[in-house]
């Protein structure tokens, strides 16, 4: 067996008669960025929803290989994918907790760890030293990530008050706060200007190189895809039509026909 | 410009007068009187005329002075602003003053039996409001059947106290646990529901409990209610004017004259302590992971799932803990009244508690207190004008919603802040 981080085999998702994903197989590497691209309605977000447990796939398997175990993601239902398997995701339309502070957003992401430390709330009610210590650590982790995206000075402001680009970055580091093995990003560059996109690239490369986290990326912004992807999977009508490096993808006639061709 | 504005204002107020005529004409103007077994119509056009003029002129004046944005003399811009500002910035001071005041309240010179009774009632509602604040304010689950847990607490306290003769301090936690169990019972079927649908199911749940209490005659004595619920004792010392032979009572133990106010004052402090425990617990639990998860769930359930937060457990704990405090308040209610019947647990109670939480500002602890004092106080003030009570109640709600659309105290403080010391 190759030691890929994620092995998706023959994944199929049907909604009634509509086949959203048709027999899709691909894999994603640890410390690599794998992009999934394709025209609108190609089934990219559906792949994410299957991976992260929001949909139950009709058929196929999705394996996540950790150091010494091989988990079938199909066996986990919604929140357990993040809790037990360590697959984090962001959303196409940002889903922060807008009326909670930036720091609180990151603390919620560390919920399970803190919940255990708070002894199902009872130890926490009495300020047990072990809980206080864990909470401090969690704040430190949050601060570490805020420093990276340069939002430390806004830590106590409502997340909903941040500018759009900062909200995107916050959502990504919030997902990183659950300490995931695989990070799934659904169009992180949508709505960003050129400068913000460049910052995003930097952040994603940092996560890939320093954190050794596998990244699965859905993106329309080709400047992002071409610049940082190690591997590109192209979908059209739920089927994989091409996979390869960014350079190969750019020159592939199938892709140009199905996807880039429609742009011009 | 000026002239045109004047014209539209006149037109608008004439139109208002017309609506008033259409509304009040038949309602107020035509009065039927039974005379010699014949129904006669006694028109009262003069009163109608007065009402119509008042409406039209009132509309004209509000047009000129309140809704006219050019002029800064509107109510909203002067008094309203300063009150709003005061409420937004001085929440903590208001809370502190309220606590000090409530501690010394029984010994103030003007405090009498009547005021004490109102204060006890208000504190019961405040405690219920704080309990429900966990469910509605923090977890964002609109629960219209909260009175069910109040009822479960009251009945389980009454039944255990009557049949087993257990003391208040043993029955209180039991009643809380029972109510919490019912909270989980309600929580399970409504896990997937949100918003309006959740409200309908919880409303039905509240009614189910009331109807159950009404019809399970063997256990609850149905509409007759439960009588002879033991009064609470001061750590084993009862409040009695004529103690039995050799029995220690509160006044013999402390060597003071017997006074019926002693029990009232004790009850007052009891509910004050219970309410403050509810408050402290909520303030504390808000800062724990579970409290933060509740608020996150209120904000966005899907995002919560993507972060591995278990929505089922989180919701159920919110229901259970909220219900538990409702149960505590219920047992206090039972021991204070010494008589309970399903009459006391109707939907209007739930509605009042929800109104308190919403008007106070969802999630705001001090807001609950202000809203309770305002609403319950208003109901009491209007006690002599029975038929106008609900009008005043509704009017007060409309006013609050106009001037403070997000509740009296709507500012939310983060549960955890980054130390600013490092950045300075």
C-alpha cells in the first residue's frame, strides 16, 4: 500500500436519480496540497460533504491513513469526522460564530480537548488546576495562530466585525485549531483581492510545510491553484477527467476543453 | 420643502383620524343597552369624536416632532439615547446595586408584608428567567414550555415531601434532578428542530405536562391540587407560633418574639440565595467549554459540527441544566404556597418567562432582572385595574422593542479575553 494520507476509492454519491459524484477515485498526500477544480456544479463541494460526514456517500470508500491506523471515513457521522478522525473543513460561505469574539471562535475549535480537561464541566466549575492549565495552553495555541495571521490585536473583537479577508483567514486557522491531519478548504480565495490571495497562499504553504498537514483545496482562483498546488484533480459532471501536476493540468487538452475553454 | 412636509403631515393625520373613526366608531360609538327586555342602541358619537381628534392631532404632533429627522427634538435622540447609553455602559454597577439593595431590602423601613410578597414573586421569576436564559439566551433554543419544568419541580417536591416527609433540603435536589430528566426527555425528540418548529414542540410539551397533571388523579389529585405541603424550616427549626411540647422552633431557639414575618423573610432570603446560585452558576458555566459550545451552537450549528462539537450532548445539557433550575424554582414555589394545582402552570407563565428573557436582552443576566422588575412590577401596579393589565403589559413590551430592539441590556461580553499586557 502506498502511504497516502487520503485514499478515495470509487466514491459515488446519488441524490435520487442525479449522480453528483460518479465512481471517483483520487488520493491526497501528507504535506502536499491537492486541488480539486472543475466548472460550477461539477460536484466538488459534494466530495467535501461526503468526506466530512455531512452527506452519507452512496458507495465507495474513503480511507484516512494516520501513522498506524487506517480509518474509513464513511463510518463516521458528521461531527465525529472532525472529532475522531481529525478532518477539518471550511465553508464556501464563511461560517464563523459572528457574535463571538475572535479568540472564542478559536477556543470553540478546541472544545473536545477542553471538555475532557474540564471533567465534563464539574472540574471546571471548581477551577481545578489541571483545567486552568489546559485552558491557558488552548489560549496560547489560539494566540500562536492569531500571530500568524496577524489578528492578535483584534482577538477580543466580534468575529463578525472583521473584514472579509480576515474572516476567511480566521476560519482557516480555526479549522487548524482542532489539530487536523487533513484540512479541507472550500474556495478559500473567493472574494479576496490580489494582495489577500497572496497572503492566503503564504498561509497555506506554511500549514503544508510547517504543520505537515495535508490540504485538500477547492478553488476557482487559478492564481492560487497554479501557484501552490502539488497535485490537481479535475472534475466535470461528477467524473474525474484529469489528474496531475499543476503544469500538466494547464496544458491538458481535456481540461482546456471542459473547463478553461469555457472561460474565454 | 417646509410647506410640502406640512401638507403631507396634515394628510397623514387626517387619514389616521379616518382609521380611528372606522375602528372606534362601531366599538365605542354604538353601545347597546337592554331596556325593558328590548335591546336599544345608545350612540356615543361625542366620545368617538374626541378619540378621533386625539388620534389625528397626536399623529400630527408625532409627525412634526418625533418622525421628523431634520429636527433633533425627538424623544429617541435625547432621553432615549442617554438611557441607552447608561444601560450599555453601566451594566456591572446596576447589578452590584441591585444585589446590595436586595440583601438589605427586608429591613428597610417601608418594607411590609405586601412588598415582601411581591419581592419573593419577582425573585422567583428572576430565577426562572436566569434558568431559561441558559436555554434561550446561551444555547439559542426557543423553549416555550419552560413552565413544564417548573411544574415538575413543584410536584416532585410536593409529592416527596408529603409522602415521605423528607425535608426541603433533601427534596430540593431531587426535584432538580427530576426536572433535569424531563429536560432530557424533551430534548431528545427536538434535537433536529430549530426556530419556529422547536417553539411549537416545546409549547406542546408544556401543555402535555399540565394536562398530565390535571388527569393523573391518583398521583396529583388533578384539579384539586396538592395541599399540606410542608413549609420549609430554618435548618430544622420550624416557624410556628405555638410549638408542640418540647419542640424547638425558630423563635424559641433564638429567644425572640414570634412574628409571621420571620418566615416570610426566611423565604425571601431562600429564594434570593437560590436565584444568586443560578446566576453564579450561569456566569461560571458560560466561561467553560460547554458554555462556549452552547453559544457557538446558537451562532452556527453546522460550523460546530465541522469542529467536532457534539451537538446532541451540547443541546441536551442545555435543556437539562435549564430545566434543573426551573425545578429548583418549582420546589421553592411549592413550599412557599403550601398548595399547588395545575392552574399555576399555564402557558401564560411560560410566555411571561420568555418575555422576560427576550426583553432583558438574550443572554444578559442583569437584563433579566431589569425586565422582571419592569414587567412584574407593572402587573402589580395595575392590580387594581384588572382589565387594563394586559394592555399595559403589551404596551410595555412594544415600548421596549421600539427603543431597545435587542433587549434592555444587549451587550455581550466575551467569555475569555487575551491579556493585553503583552501588546502594551
